[in-house]
């Protein structure tokens, strides 16, 4: 016994037909690491990928300092300030990781227009400058081998910040950032019917062709024997 061929379902995913119906997920779509810039994104220029990868490498160095500080605390002599080293590594992770992750989010999500600058790199200059200042603080922390490791990590951070400044100064990076709609400053808000006009002052009627007196200057009194013309709009007094 044979069965007639069945026609395919118009929508095999069970959703209502239309442009908003979900389709099968593409196997070649970018994953989370690629979307956030930790891995090279094929839709972004090479130098933009290098910017974001340097940021996540900066975060990785900050994470590395925490277990190293814990090991240094466990093997340190009794007179060493171990609590300060561990606390500084945790605080450094919060500050370094928070600023670097925020910069990466602004770049990958094209949200640099919130700063309102014509040049989308203004917010990035400030963010990378903060990372450079934070990196200087790790050059003189700790004792013995943990101080040497901390100095090397800080030098690596400063190198990443310096190379990022070089990448930001490249014309193709500026062209890409300006080409993203989210990096453009928002135009000023204008009322839907325009700005309201001010009504004329009450009790003043201007004759046709007569120029109003300049503001701030009092009117000169009439000379003796000169007749003063009646004000327009009022009947002459008998």
C-alpha cells in the first residue's frame, strides 16, 4: 500500500506566517565571544577587532592578578602586608575589568553617540586614558616576586593602552566608527509645530509702516510748540 506524497507545511516552526516568523538558527552565526570582540569578527575591520581583543586581554591580565595575589599571601612572610595585596588585586579587577568591558561594549554595540560628540572617539580617548592611569598604580605594589609580576603586568597593560591609542588615530578606524548610526550624536529635539512666537505687548498698536522704538532707549519728549500726533487706534480728544 502506497501513500500519496505529502505537501510540505507552510510554516514548520509553528509560528504565524509573516516577516516576523522565526526561522532556523544559522549554524555559522557569530557566537558570544565573537559578538563582544574577544574573537575576530568577520564583519568588522581588522583594527577594530584588535582594539576589542586588546581590551579583553587587559581584562584577562586583571583576572590573573587575583590568584597570584592569593598565592603570594599564602607564601608570604609574617611581616608582609598580604591583605593589602589581595585587596588591591580585587579592587583593580573591578576597576580595570569594569572600564575595559564598558569600552568594549560601546565599540561592539555602536553606542558612542550617547556622548554627543561629532568625533566618536572622544569617549574612547577618555576611557583609555583612565585605563592608563589605573595601570600606573600596579608598578609599586607588593614585595618580592609578586612585586615583579605586578610590574610586568602593569607594563603589559600600558603597552596595550599605548597600542590602542595608535589604533584610534588611524583614519580607517575613524571612518568605521563614523559609519555606524549608533555612533552619531542625536539631533536636538524640536517641537512638532515649531517654536511658539511671542505675542505683541498689550496696549501697543503699531501703525502700518511704523518701526517700533528700539528697546532700552527712552523716547525723547517733544520740543516746545511741537504738536504731538495722536496715538494710532485712539480717536482724537475734542
